[in-house]
C-alpha cells in the first residue's frame, strides 16, 4: 500500500473527525504495508489516536449508512443490498461486514458507470480504496494444495467464490470481478477489531466486530507498546501507549498474545516471529506409520488415531529467539506404535457392546451416528473410556490403561516407541521439505514462498532434534 494512495484517505479521516497526535504519523513499516510511528519521544499512557464511533464501521453503522445511501437512490441500491445480505453463510459479524463492503463497492461501481454521485457514499468511499489496496494473502484455488494450511486457504477462497457467484446470479450485469471480491474479503478479515461497547450505559460490556479506520494501520507485536480502548463518555475508540516510545519507533498492538502462527497466516496473511506455536499435520500419515517396523500395513492409522484421541500432527513451539521445539508431554504419536493395535472397522455393528456408554435420553442409533460423524469429520472421537474403533490384542482399547493393555510397562519400553516415532517424524519432514521446495520453484506468490521458507526452517530444526 503506497503512501501516495493513503494521503487522501488520511485527509478524509481528519475531516471526518479522526484525531491523531501530531507527534505521530502513518508511514511504511518493516512488517509490510503501513504502520503508525512516533516522530518524537512520548511517555506511556498517552492517547495518540481518537476515532469517533460515528467514523467506525460496525454492523449498526453500516446498516444506517446503507439506508442513507438508499434514501438517495433506492432503485439503484435496493437490489444490491438485498442480494449481498442474503447470500453466503452470514454466521459471523465479519462475514456480514464483508458483504456490506461488497455492497458499497458494487454501488460505487454502478455510480461510476452511470455518472451518478451519491452524497452518503462519500462517508465510506475513501476507506473502500484502502481496503482495495491492502496487502493480502492470495492463493490459487483452481487446484488442491498438499500443505494443509494452504489447503485451508484454498477451501476458504472456494467458499467465497460460491457466495460471489450467488450474488452474480441475483444482480444482472454485475461488474464486480471475483479477485476484487476476494481482495475485500481478505482485507476485511485482516483489519477487523473487537471493540467493546457498554450495554445500556451500564458497567457491562459487549464486543462488536468493527472496522476502525486509521487504527487498523497499527501492526502486531507480541510485546506491544499500545492498546486500543473505548472512551466510556463519548464512545470514541482510542489508541493508548502502554510503554514509552522513542522517536521513529513503530506503535504496535497485540492481535493475539498466543501467537498461534497458523491462525495468524489464515487471518492476517503473515506468521509472527518469536514465541508462539504452529500446528503441523503430518502428510501421508497412513503410509508413513505403516512403514514402521511394528506398524500394521492393513490398518487405517488415520481412523485409529481418532479413536485413540491422538491427532496426526505436531504442535511445534517457539521460544523468544524463534527456535522451534517440541513439548515431550504433548508428544502422543508413540501410542500409535503400541504392539497389538488394530483399527476395528466393524465397530458400528456392535450395538450390545456400546449400550453402557449411550448417554441418558439418547437412542443408540443416534449414538452410533454421532460417533460415525466424529470418525469421519472430527479430529478425534470422544466416546468415553472405551475406544470401540480400536482393539489391542483382540480386545477393545481402554484408553486410561492402554499402555498396560499393550504390555508396555516400563519407561524404557515406551522410549523405544518414542525413538521410532521421531524417526517417522523425520521421514515426514524430509518428504514435506522436498514437496514444498518443488512448490516454491513453481510459485511466484511471495507471501506463500515466505511462509514455506519459515516452515522449512522450523521443520529442519525439529528434524535435527529427532536424532
């Protein structure tokens, strides 16, 4: 996002009532895009930005704005907003805000085509330009990806495309390209904030998902030096320093203290450095686990893992220096190499065996249906202590006593399984890096290439620790 395109927006924001301390300004950031910077030293607790509630865009304000625009040209705007607000899964505030933004963008394009100007549209038009030029993560959804995180983004883009196509069917002659629709989807998703609002002027608060112009230039840092807040007396959204800042230092808020890197990439288009975590789902899991010396070649290890409540993935942690490591207490993959384990494919027919675990008030057929759904769609199956879809030496697995049931009674015996599992993890890492390297050579997507480079670094560190 270039500063040349941002100046008119900042002028518009100032005229609309947004106040920024003159000792701070918006400028290019090392984190990508733009950020908010101090031009002079300032002490903590200083309010450096104030945005009136009327300048923010939550569902209530966007509804009011759509009505104001409609009062100027209802025959033009009515069909647009009826279409965008009735298409797609509008089950989150963010998706509703996105559809409103789509609606305003479509109305703007129609006005340009007709040479028509709507006064009420001026309230949001400069911000629409900011959303259209926000750096976002894009993916090619024309084919599936082997990386699970990228595949999640592919599936998300396909869902957005489906909603977009529904809107196109309802608005004839629509001149609204899909790539612009997806750009706005990603921009809204990455810029929304949860802003607290008092309930009935009382002490209690609720949060509204809101687009907050100018404040949404603030970038993320785990050790943030600022927070956003609300002035109870006016409803203004504030940006307040919580640490002293020095001249030329960037002002950053925390998007999330946990720094779950998968979520950051999906939501904001980047993975933060430093402390945090990353979930890596092991690819080709069935084949790799069957290759183990004590693996069972005909067993469905993906299904078996669900019944044993072991996710076929690693939760990789990072220290402050961005060094990757595993928590031994979370490493459950050795359980899948216990001797005598089998997946029991006929479990759903053993109704008499399951009767004791059926919850009160539930029919056994519904219980089986619930477990079948979990086995098919969920990460793990939750059915009580007995894993009906897993056997050990011919008997149902009793989860609390699985080690004893498998005859693994010593720490030494279990450590052998740990070492075997680590070898399989290393094999999976080598295969993954080779696949990702091939993808990077064929891709021109700088953001995804950066992600795969970070992923390669972390997996290499994990592989080195598997020896």
